[in-house]
C-alpha cells in the first residue's frame, strides 16, 4: 500500500503546523507515506510570508518531512532556485506540477481537483482546506485507490514540540529579514 497524505491552502498559518504534524504522524501507519502540499502554503498578507518572500511555510513543510509542494506562482525564479538547494522538499511549478513516485510509477498531480481519481498511473487529489489532511491509500501492485478520505485535524491534537521549535526558528528568521529590509 502507498499512503498519500496532503495539505493545501495553509496560507502561512504556522501555528497550525505543530498540531497538524502530530495528527499526520498518526495517519502514516498505513504503508509507505508520501506527504505533499497542493499549493497556497503562504499568503502575502501574512507578515512572515512577506518578510521571507514566501519561503517561511515551505521551510516548515520541509522540516515536517514533506516530499513535494506546489509553488506555482508563489516564489520568483531566483528565490525558488536558492530554496531548492537548501531543502529536501521537491518544489514543483509550471509544467512540473506533479510528484512522481519512482517505485510505483504513480504520477500525483499537485493541483487540487474536484475529486480524487486515478486514471492509469495519474492520480488527481480532491481539494482540502487549511486544517485538513487528505489521505489516499493506493494499492501499489494494481495502482487502484483503496481509500480516499479528508480528515480534519482535531482540536485535541497536541502540538509536536520539535515542529513548534522549527516554527519559533522560522519566526525569528522572518523577524531578522523584516528588520534588515526596514533598515535599507
């Protein structure tokens, strides 16, 4: 089984991520997990997204072990290239809005659709909101969807302390960038 977990439209809500990570870990038990973001990770109206030119949430997602993220229209080319050299997370944009699982040959589209569907080896994923995690279990041998579900992160999910520390670091760096920008 291949366990695909995904988020979308986080809009720079860093405070959500430690709880989201805790809940996501509980969903990883069903086979090998691939963790993806379908876009909208940052929002220019959020101060840390503005201060880091859209990188803040992507850096947090990298720290959370995400495998790929849709950055289409979120980062300029130079910033995207520099960030790609610093993170393990695969940054996808333009014509490459898909994550390919080399083991199964499954192509996972990183653009939300109305419903989850598998056509041949191409998987499209249903849109989710901030505070939700989409989960698709795919049978690897037959490339068939076993289950597709959207989970809401429960209020009772405790924040992961490691991810909370990563968020504190990102906020500190964003303040540094913001201060440097104001001094210019």
